[in-house]
């Protein structure tokens, strides 16, 4: 717009000079008209070209143009007032009036540019102040985060040290208890053999109870040792084909599967990143429980995998006696048994070990069940620790017995 105003003044200057010559004016008067009118036009034209490259905010350019228009309006008003005053006998020529209007545009331009620069400078200071405040706020947040991070690192260090001491204590205590238990069991059995004739039926029964108690205590200690060493004795993570893991577990359980006339249905399982030995232990425990708590009917077990966005969910479902939902969390705690020793063999540690193994892999284990409706144990492994897809060409396998 400013450039256009400059071009208009230049054209007006030429038209005014031509009009002066046509009215009998001299060449000097025509040159003065061109100079006095076109000079402000050239200034406006150069400012219009120069302005976009300056630091002045573009949204202020119309404001400068408004000041130019205002300067022209002021000069037109002054000329009109002078012409309207009857006491003034001096009249302006068209050339003089045009030159005065052109000069008014320059005055408006100067005021507009000065104001635009002042506003731009003020805005710049405000932005710098806001950026500085934001920078200080970010620095304060970073300092707070660093302090919190340092506190968490110290807490984690203390927690790791505490866990290591607890694991060492559990291992040492469990290991040291093994020998006295073996001695108790051995001497009881020795008494039973050597003094069998001197013992009545109650005596032999008492010795059997004591030996059985020592054996159960030994199994519990073995389980506690196993639980305490999940973190410290685990192998480094690597790529693990869960189908191969399941094959090995089913091979180990083959005799039990045949004895119980069990049917194991399976779907293709993914390849995950983890500890193959520990994941095998999880499958072994879940499948053994499914076979053991099948009720009066032959066990029917299904193993499946589902990709649920951010994780793999491996499910082991059975049609056995089921679990009361109120006990769904308790069964994963240490030494928690839902059945008496007479009803089932076990130390009450297997599922607790499974939970700790799964947590070491960054996942979780849960059970969905109702009494008499079977149970589904689900092991969720984060997708970041698993392959994104099941191997191509792998087809579902038929149920085996």
C-alpha cells in the first residue's frame, strides 16, 4: 500500500508539471512541481520496498499506511481551512497544494515508522521476557526433576542393596537349614529301620509323620531358595520361542498326561525376549496345576496367545475345579495353599515364583476363575519385549493326548 502511494504521487507529479506547462507556466515551475511532489513519492516508494526487510512486525505495516493517510488528511484540512478563511487573500496554486499534501504524507510516514518501531521493540522485549521466564521455569523444573531423579536413584540403590541383602539372607538361611533337615529325616528313618520291632503301630506312624514333615519342610526350603534367586540367578534375556518351550514342558509331562488321559490343545505361540529357563518354569507350573486340579474328569487344557496392542497375553485354560475369585490374589503369595496337604502335594510357592518371574520380564500374571468352572491363568508380556508378529506359515496344532 505504501509503494502504491509512492507510485501515485510520482504520477501526480508528472500530471501537475504537465498542467503547469499547459497553463503557461515556465519549465522551472514544472521542474519544481515534479521535484516537490515526486520526491515524497520516491521516499514512499523506497520505504515500501525497504519495509518488509526490517524488524518491524508485518502486522504494523497497515498502521504505517494509516499514518500516511492521516498526514495527507491533516494537510488537506489545513489547506481547506486556509481557503475558507475570507481574511486570507493569498491563494495556493494546485501545484503548491499538491506539494503540501505530498509533504504531509512524508510527515505521516515518519510518525508511523517511528511508532511501528517502538511497538515492535516493545513486543520484542515482551517476547524476550516471556522466553526468559519460560527458560527460568524450565530450568527450575529441570532442577526439580534432577533432584527427584537423584532421590529416586538413591532410593533405588538402597532398595537394591536391601533386596540383595534379603536374598542373601534367604539363600543362606535356606541353605543352612537343609543339612539339619536331612539329618532329622535320616535319623528318623534309621530309627524306623533299626528299632522297627520295638516300635508299635503308633510309633511307626509318628515317625512317618515326622519324616513326611521334614520332607515337606525341605520342599518348602527348596521353593524359598528358588524364589529368592529369581533375580540373582536368572539368565540374560534373549529371543525365546515359546512353542519350543511348550514342547519341552509337554515332553516332561508326557507320562502324567497319559496317566490322566489329558488333552492339551494349543495355538501357535510368539517368540519373545526373556529367560528361556524361567519361562519354561512358568509353563511347567501352570500346566502341572491344570493337570492336578482337573477334578474327577480327564484334564482338558488349552494354551493360546493373543496380541493385545502393547503386549502378548499367553493363556493357560483348564476345565477343572476352579478357584474362588476371593482367592485370586492370595494364590500368588508365598506359602499360600488353597488345599490341604492330604488333598494335594505342593509347597505353596510355585505360583509365587511364577509371579516373580513374570514381573522380572516386565509383565503380570492373573487368574480368572469361578469354583467348578475351571481357571484361566494369563501371562502378559509387554510388546516391547516381544516380536511383533507370530511367525509366518505356522498353523494351529491339533489337540494331543
